[in-house]
C-alpha cells in the first residue's frame, strides 16, 4: 500500500492518461519517465502527499496543458508544509505559534533583517511565507519536530 489516497490515485492516473496523450507516449512509459525525472523514484509506492505528489501532479498537469491545476499543485506543497510548521509550533507554544516559528527562523538564519515580532506579524498576514522555499520549510519543520521530541 502506498501513501496516496484513492482520490489522489484516481486523479493522478486520469491526469497521466491526458498528459501521455498530449506527449504522444503510452501512459505507463510516461508515468515512469516523469516519476524518475521529477522525483528520482521508480515506483508509485515511493510517492506520498509529503514526498512529491504535488510536484508530480504539477508536472503532469503542465504536460497535459492544464496550467491552472499545474499552478495549484505547485503551490500545494508550500501550503501543506506551512500548515505542518504552524501545527508543530502550536504544540510547542500554544497561542504563540507564529511567534515561535519566527524565532526559529531568525535563530536558524533562515530569514534575515527582521525582528521576531515583525516577522511573526508578516507570517500572520501570509506575506512572511512567500520568501521561503520548500526546502527551507522542510528544514524548519524538522527543527520543530526535533524540539517536539525533546519536549515529549
């Protein structure tokens, strides 16, 4: 069993069929090629919601000519990571999650040029998240999870 829901699997395979048709390839060959190119994996069991589903779907939608969904999926990973970061921070600092995240970002030098209250305000208004890459969000999440394990 892989980490994708039935709904995600249905969406993935339907979109693969469209993209393969647009690219002039057989769906199975197209799927394997794109999974290798985008994620460096060779089996669907290696794809989960947090390990590349959105990246894979963004590419497949782009290849299918569905730019609106390509953009949606390209942004989905950042949004999901952001929610995971806030949830982890809320467990560590109930009621002050964004302040806690801002402090971690500043101490880890993920962002520069802000004090903690200003950055927390920017995070609350969503503008503070825009400058962060997915790898940076993953590092912040890893730091917060480490803090959670230490406090457990």
